[in-house]
């Protein structure tokens, strides 16, 4: 498959990318990177930190190629890898570059994938590895992501955020008993950090899926796949199928969980405000924020204006 044989369908290319690399000047990179994205009309969010770069962006074929070329012109990012899929319409509304302490937040000091990381496993070899009965297979993603799709035989830690992963490992696993550990996540970035953390905790054989689920779905034929369900993605497509086409899930804008057609038929579902997963536990402040956000969306639609996606009602931050 050539770089232009992008899986999925639609005129918009969606590129997920990350690289752990020392960027001591990351703050100075923000404005030039933002300018490059805007110049080529690339939407989405990229995170910069001293430990590297991470994010998902979308645009035309030429726009994505231009941005990737700009990034790779920095010798430190010359070997930057990315995964691609397609969308019928822009899956992002804004163009953002954010400065962060970590490009993926584990919250444990001293964990450095630039210094120590687990063994990468290519998608073509992944099935053989996870077929080994001695391998403990862990899905490092959040609970709502695991619910809609995962690999056969994978353990669901039922974590609500990646910050909970270290506590989960300490409570459930022992380096003396669990000799072989394999992990996976959406694009590969969480597993870089998770594998580094587990090696620091004394686990000896730690493996992770190179390029994550998205690279596996792009590479492994569906008839040979050990993947079951859809894969959650962090854009307006919500999920993708095995062929990386857009899935059938929508998203609750109050709790951000993926919702099925069945969820939308529930009396607990109110578009933009609540769903069966959150209707009985949303704080009133969050619910009020969701109502206002939905009101603005409906007003914008009525006026034929651009979709005013912005503030996340859970946090009050732009998302």
C-alpha cells in the first residue's frame, strides 16, 4: 500500500501521528507549527511537550502531505510515522497547537519512553504473539473505548483515564508471575509510556503493538483479524470499522461516550445533553453547560453558520 492508498473512504485525509523525542525548544515550535497548519488549512490538534509531539489532524491530500513534510524537515522528526484513514467531511472544527507537560498523561515522574521502552511488535506478527497462552494481553485504553471494540482475549482494566493505569497494574499484576505482557492502544502512544512504566516496575518481557489498533486495521486483512467491534477515534467520526470507514456510533456531547442506535432510542437520551451512560450522574453544572452548548449548535444550524463546537461541558475547556 502506498501512502496515497489511504484506507476508508471520503475526500478528507485523517492523519494520526506521534513521536517521543527530546524537544527542549518545544515552546518555540508552537507558533511556526500553528502557522504551517493554518497555511495549508489543516484542522485538528497537535500537542507539543519536551518529550515529543502527538495529535490527529485532517485536511486534503496535499495539505496533509505538506504538513508532514514541514514536520519531517526537522531532523529530530525526520522518521516521524503516522497512520491514515479518510472521512467524508472535516472531522475537526478547529486548528490548535497546545503546549503540555506530557504528550500523553500518565502522571508518573521518571517514565521516559525516550530512554526505555518495550519491544515493538509489527501488526503482521501481533496475532502470533497474542495467541501465546502465556501472554497477558492488556487493553490500555479507557473503559468506554474498550466497550465498543477490542482484541480477542484482552483484559479490560476498566480505567476511566490513563492516569489510573499505574494503580491498576500495581493492584493486579506481579512481575514474578506475569512474565510476558502485551499491550495495545489506538495509535501506539499510550503503550509506549505504559511499557516504559511496566519495565520500571520490574516486568521483564513487555511488548506493544507498533502503530496501535489503527495500523493493525490498516495492515491485517479482516478475515485474518483478531479484532472484534469498532475502534473509537478522537474526532467527529467517533468510531471506525475494520476497513477504517466511519462507524455507526454517535457521541454524547455531555459525557463524550460513544452511543449506539439503541442508546439513542432510550428515554434517557436527549441530543447533546444526556445519554443512558450519564443521565443519572451528570452534575447539574455539566448538564446546564451541555444544554447551552446544544442550544448554540441548534441556533447555528438554523442560521446556516459553522458548527460552534468548542467548550467541553465537563471541563469548561475548549475541545
